[in-house]
């Protein structure tokens, strides 16, 4: 594994920053302290910054030479609204808030690259360090773009990275095409007619209507979507009734839909609406149907993906650059990939053995209260950011340096 010596030397200090951020988690669009820490470090290293894009975003600007070519590197910075079960020294100090997805580590890896770039700039062009708020449901990438991210900081490509528990440390995973799903929510309110439970003939009972509807939704996946394509319809909430002897007059159904393509999503949404309305009509009821599109699918551009894999292979060897198994989880980096070519990769976070005494009893999986980022990733992730930037800018400038040569 060919990590950069200067980054390895500074890894412990970057780890301290990571643990401080982990102990002080902030939710989407509330990352004021987190942004302050990031901005202070970049300023300390002499890197110009721009603050406030997407409410709490920070952009570091690293220029070298005369080229107008530029690359963007993105790290998300927000935490999750959940209580941490760990009790080690850097556990969350804020009840109900936790860095359970490793965004603190994503910050650390990008800061590690920034610290290297502060003194060693083996490129001609600009590297933009994008510290993005509100990935966990707030759409911070979209909001930064609305505030002019790509207009104010024009770049030819943008790249993202996420730690992935279960993949061994020292490995990456990356593939072209869809790698994370679109995320969508639905809410259906069935409107029937209540009655005494002993006189059901006077009612239009929404409960059996809801049961029919939920079962029918699963036929969309099994009978309306091609078997070689993917989709998930999950009903996760059903709310109705207040007393055992009363037939309720309404029932609320909520859940999520995940797909890898917008075309499949359109079919699912249309079929769900038709099933909901016609099932209600068959029983003499009506319904309100609401379908909210959240994040689009995260789709890696083939050319940039192949280039990034070459850089990774130069660092960890081809055998440790794995194919990225698509996941039905969502990621708002998708918005950036809709606007710019680029790629979103996974970096192996290990099996959890890195956790210190005092960790929770659960597995070290993302969105789990016993999770913790593996600090051993900091030198590797930072090295990848540096080598990728050097190689991509060399290619963009038409110089002879290849991804493999720069990585080596």
C-alpha cells in the first residue's frame, strides 16, 4: 500500500480532529461548530476558504500554476439524529445526535489531503475541497448547487467517497453506472366511514382496504418491473384507530420506494397511485395520494470511474480495487453527478475490530449506535484524494503523467 509519507506522519493529529468532531455531532444545516473546525484548519494551513454555501458548507480553494482546469473533492459533514451506545472518550456529548455514518471520518480524510496540499502541490490547476452539509435527508448537495457551487467554483469533474463497513481496510470498491438508489417517500390517507365495531355494515372500513393495498403494492415489483431491474416498495407505517370497538373512518399508510433508474421509479409511482385509488373505489372509499421524490440515483460516469480505479490500483494494487455492489441506500452526491462527470467510491472500514474499549455491543455498521469510523483509513483516503487530483489534472492538461504514474 503506497500511502504518502507526509500524510502518514500527520495522521494522528488529523485523527484528533476527527474524534473532536465525533464528540460534537451536529445535524443537517446545523453544522456551525463543525464548519468552524474545518475552516480553522484550512485557514491555519494557508488555504483560502468560502463559507455559507448551502447554509453551513465550506469550500477550500487550492490553486497551483496557470491552468484553468479544476477538480472537486467532496466530503459530507453532518451527523444523524440517534443516540450513541459507545462510551469511549470521544463518544457523542450530545444525546440524540451521533456520527453514525462516518462523516467525521470523511472530513478527516479530506483534511488530511488538504494539509498535504498546503505544502506540496504536484499539479497545475485547482483542487476544490467541498465540505458539504446535510447529506442525511437535507439535500445539502442540492442546496450548495442552488447557491452557485459549480458556477462560482467551475470544475471539470467531482468525486465522492464513503467508508464501507465489511470491506477490509486497504481496499476500495468502485463501479460504473448506478451504485446507490433513488430515495422516495409516499403517504396515502384512506378515507372511509367509521361506525360501531358491532355494526360494521354501517361503515366503509379503511383497515381491510389498507391490507389489500399493501399486498397489491408488492405485485408492482413482481409483475410490472422487469426481473433484471431492481426496485423496493416498503410500507413502514400504518396508523389507524383509537378504540377496539370503533371502526375508524381513516387509515394512513407511509413508506419508501427505492430504484436505480428514474424510469423504473416512474412505473412504480404510477402503479401505486392507480392501485391506491382503484382499491379504494372498489370498497366505496377515497384516498389522498402523496409521493415525494427525494434523492435521485447515484450514477457513476464510466470514464471517470475507470480513471479513478487506475489511481486506486496504483495505491493498493488491482486485487484490492473491488467491484462496487450497488446498494438501495441513498446519497445526495447524486445531484452533483447529475451536473458533473465523476464517481462515488467506497473505502473499506473493516469489521469493527478497530473500536476501542467502551464501544457498544452492536455491530460496527453505518447507522448503528455502536458504529465508529476507523482512523486507519485516514492516510489511505487522503492519499487517494491527493493522487486522484494530481492524476486527473495532469490528464485534463494533456500532460504525459498518467493516473498510474502519478499514483506510483
